[in-house]
């Protein structure tokens, strides 16, 4: 349960940043059906920029709790795929 909560803590910053960006891009391109794809791109870019380049010291919390960089990347990818599925179901 603790690991799941750590994943949610990690995804919180990504979701709150990537969600508005994807909504704006989908609205500007008039392609609301591609919202999930835009979310996937923006969340992966945010993941790479924030946690890999900008502030790698923030990763120490997750690494000390036994979560690897691969697990964090896969969690971002999983949430992105989930958003794609939700956007396809809501069409």
C-alpha cells in the first residue's frame, strides 16, 4: 500500500501539470479525440524534464523507498495509457 501511495505522490505533480496543458492543446487544435495522445506526450516530457534533468535530487525519496527510475517511468506510461483509454471511451 505504501508503494502505491508513493506512486500517487509521484504522479500528482505530473498530472496537475500535464492535464491543463493537454486540454489547452486539444482545444487549440480542435482535436478533442486526441486528448489522450496529447496527455501522453506532455506527461512524458514533464517526467523527463522535471525528474531526470531539472531536479534529480527529488528522486532520492523514491529510490530510498525501493522504487526504481524504471518503475516511475512505467507508472507515468501506465497513467498515460489509462488517460488515452478514458478519452477514447468518452468520445
